[in-house]
C-alpha cells in the first residue's frame, strides 16, 4: 500500500498533464496559424478534443480545461480583453454535452463510432455557440458570431479523429474511477504485473 496514491492526487496529476498538453498544443497551433498561415480563413484548435477527453475521464472538471484553452488561445494570438471572456467562458458551454455523455455512458464512445463522432462534434459545437453568444453580448454582428462556427470547421475533423483514436487506447477515454477499479481488480487477480 505504500506506493499508492489517493484518487484526488491521481486526478490532480491527470488534470495537470492534460492541461500541459493543452497549453503546448494550443500554443503551437495558434502560432502556426498566425505566423505560418496568417492569410487562411480557418483555424484549428485542440481545446474541444482535450475538453471532451477530460469530460469522459473526470466529468465537469473539464471546465478547467475549457477556460484554460480559451486563455491560452487569446494569449497566443495576442487577443483583446473581451476575447478572454468570449473564449474562456464561451468554451464552458461545452459542458452542456455532459448530461448526454452521462446518458450514453462512456462505453458507447468505444462501441459506436456514430456516438463517438457525435460526442466530439456536439462538444465543439456547444463551445462555438457559447463563444458566439458571448461575442454578441460584446457587440459583435450576427455574421461575426457565426464566424466562430464557420472558421473553426477544421477543428471538427481534428476533434473527431482525436476522440476516435483515444477511444481505441485502453483507459484513455474511460471514466477514471472505473479505470482504477478495473486495474485494481486485475492486480488482485494476478493478471497485472
């Protein structure tokens, strides 16, 4: 029992690792789009993929990554103060998919490709709608608000591919309490060395 950590400590480590992954990938993606491809009318983001993964693993704790992703995006793109609110808080709308995830159960993401893709797409769409609505509150036009969806279309492909891959890796797209319990049972049965 000496080498064991608590679920709270495991969660903190796991959330921190996904936060680090998010910070690195989002910074690189934003730098690439602003410095290498500044004329392109589209963007890609890792925030929805990371948020969707963390939501499966830890539920509403994914809100941390939603806000963090928005902050990193705005910092990396040298955005304005209102953009911190639009992206940081707007991304939280992705949590609207959490009740649907609970209804489906995380296993459906492994068993049914359509549910897997729908989950990723709805998470990103909810985030985009959240950003769009907040941008309207800050005085953006309807076309400007719709731009959150149309310019971020490539992120759908990115998010769906990442979620699909993660569903195929053992324990990655799984409720982590269940995952740890499963590992513990395998260890007790001697099937885990």
